[in-house]
C-alpha cells in the first residue's frame, strides 16, 4: 500500500481548488500592492481566473530586479539564502521545513530517515544543491553535500559512509558507478532522485539492472519543485504547492487537456509568490489519475522549449507576433514555417479557421514585417503540438 507524504496528495479536486484559491487570492492582493499596474485590479474568483492575469517572463523579472533590486519590489517573507541565475536573476531561498517542496518527491522515491543521500547537485550561486538538501532534511535523511565533480572522491565517500541514495543529474550516477567498478568498490546506492537533464529509458534500465530505482522530478531555480514521478512511465504528478497551466506560446491562453503548450506556474509560496511565471518549457496535461493514488493532475514531463523565436530573411519572428497575427486575422490559430527556396529563406504562414486570404496577407506583412505565402486551412488541420513557429530549414556543411 502506498504511503503518502501527507493528506494533500489524496484530497478531492474541489478541496484542492478551494484551498489553492484562498492562498491565491491572498498572494494576488500582495503582488498587486507591490507592483501596482502590472496586474489587473480585481482578484480571482476561481483558479480559471488566472488566465486574465499577465504571464510573467524572465525578461520582465530581470527588468523589475534591475529597477528595484534584488527581488523586483516583491515583498519577501522569511528567506535565508540568495542565489543567482544567468541574467543575472536573483532568487531567494528558505531553510524552514520543506521550503522548496522537494520532500514530497524524495518521499515518493522511498527516501527516508534510514537513508544517506549523496547530493551531487551544485551548492554555489545556483540553488539545486540546497533545494535537494532541504528536501532530504524534510524526510529525515542524512546528507553528504558532495556537489559536482571529483568522481574518485565521490566513490570513496559513498563506499566509506554507506551512501544509500543519490541526488543529481541523471547521467552522473552512471559515471560514479563505472568509476566504482574501476576502483573495485561496491556501493550501496539503491535509490536515485534525479533532475536537470533527460532520463532516457536505456539509462533508467541500466540503473534498474544494478538494483537502483531511479525517479525524476521537474523543478526550476525560480519556482522550486513543480512535478514528480511516482510510477515510471505514468507522467509527473503536479506538486501541491503550485498551480500549473499549459498555454499557447506567446498568448498565455490555456490549451485544452492533452494539447502541448508552454508550462506557466503560479507558486503559492508565501515567502516568494510568483504569479503565472513562464518556464519556457513545453509539456501537456495527461488525462486520468495516477495509478499511485495521488489525485492531482499529471503532466507528461519536459517536451521541448517554448521560445521558438526564429530568424527568417534576417528578421526575428517571435511567438508573441504570431499571437498578434491570430488576433488581427480572426484565425483560430496560426503557424509560421521557415523553409528554404534554393539558397534563400522562404516563409509560409498557415492560418486555421475562417480567414480572408487577401486581408491575411496584408496582416502578415504588417505584423511580421515580411512577405510570405499564406495558406488558409480548415478548422482542426493544424497539429496540436505546441509549435507556433516551425523551422524546416537544413544546412549542409
């Protein structure tokens, strides 16, 4: 029988929405007071009302932080660390119980008070190492703060202290295991909690063949833990401390269940609220409930990047422009295709729905500042794969 981290994992959808809505309303009021006109003056009456609020992108957060360092004027709660990501963008971190919410993931991996976790995430400037340490402490595990690199020392430490669990990128554990084989040492690692890279099926099988159960989670430096595996091959259950939307890149409009789009996250962390923060990652909501018994929605995991900005004929075409094109033509949706015509770039604009072709051609030139072939398609003809800009060009060397 599955042991759950807490009762939140098995609550009803109505109970979850009521609780999250109460938290959301409080956070919206706080952020409105902090950043003023950046958000609508009204509050939310349902989780669906989030779609009325603007999407917050890293570029905007960077601008806010430059104007009002270090956190853009957002009123902070309790925090003990400050981290830096490229930009630079600064993120706070806390040390209270399960502040980053990784305990839920590590518990699902079977990690607990009898384990020693070799934490091979970095501890310097970026928060991954601290995130996993905070989660390990939440489940009562001991931690070896190994960080990255120095593989021989990692192997020696794992053997000497009896490490039972690994936390790090999916591929580095294999490096450690192979180095242990080379050194003639037997390790006791039987559990692995990984993130920060792709866990390919053959790599998961390699670990399984060595008696190691390997599970992965989805997290970001800005938001912390977002979703986690409980059963391999059954997607990732969304964390109880966030609200995840899947939206059309460039618009922020939610897509239907099962359709691929950009992951937009609202963090309910009262110490550092972020409303509709765009991760830049693509995913999709899975139908049905996880076989593990947890009742929150599931996503399919990482499915590519949402920033599809592409240069065509020397001009950048961005998802936001494609969204503007949809509005101006009255199309249901659109896709810009970059292709080649001999040695020159060619642009094709596909518009789905009832569209006037001649008016659309003018709108294409006005919005994209480029001329291209316009193709009007019947409803339902464009793939629901999250692409609004597709680059078909190949370059032979």
